[in-house]
C-alpha cells in the first residue's frame, strides 16, 4: 500500500530555502517549473477567516479610520479573494450601524478591486489595476471613489498553513479559507 507523503512540511521547507538564497543584487525570479504548480494552489475563491492589524481585529482599525473613531455597532465583515490565472478579484463588504446625532443609521462600505498578481519566493507581487469603493448611510450613497490609475506593486508575504492561506503585509495579517461565504 502506497503512503501519501505529507507535502505541507516539504512546501514550507521549499519556501524557506527559496527565501534564504542570497540576494546578489540582481532580480531573481521563481522558476516556471515551480511557479506553475504553486500558482495552481491559489486559484479559486478564498474568504477571510481572520483579519488582524497590529494584533487587533481589522474592524477596529477600519472604524477608527473610516468613521473617525465612531463605533461600528453590530458589525459584519465579508471579504472574498477570487484568484484567476493573471488577476485576482477582491471584494470587501463591511456593514453595521453608527450612532448619529439624529439616531442610529445603517452603514455599508463596499470595495471591489481587480489586482494583477505574480509569485516570488514566499511572496505575492500584486498591483491594483482597477477598483472602486463606496459607502452608504441609511441606505443612501454617501461617497463613491474610483481607482484613478493602476496602483503601485505591493509585496505581500504568503504561506499555506494546513488548508488556509496566510497573507502578511507589515502589521496586516489575514487568514483565508477556501470558498466563498
């Protein structure tokens, strides 16, 4: 009887070995033999299972920035990353209620973005190509913003942990699970 090898420790070791290669000043890229197999691991829909910023839940940081410190009551947060061959479509929806001088109002934030993506050893190189953000209060549009031009490339560390995908960018840490909620 053939035994299935546990590929997770091997994948972690390969990523570690790749990251430990010395940087001699040039731009080295992952070999296509490795990257094709690794890219397939990303393909499909992933949903946010956990999102922390500097050790705190993302919704706290979001409310502090977007709502100028006002509390987001009964919050909900859904985010989907749908990886395709060359693009990743990212969708975010945050909802809840905010306390206004004239009473409680429903609050909704939506963001949709198309990102081009490529792999490096232990990191994703992503670039916003197009996107929009919108907020509404009490069911009425409050603000809409469109990405004016393609953004700058961002380097986001990644690793697979069991069936989850972990993304790390500075103090921002996301755990994604397969499938959409």
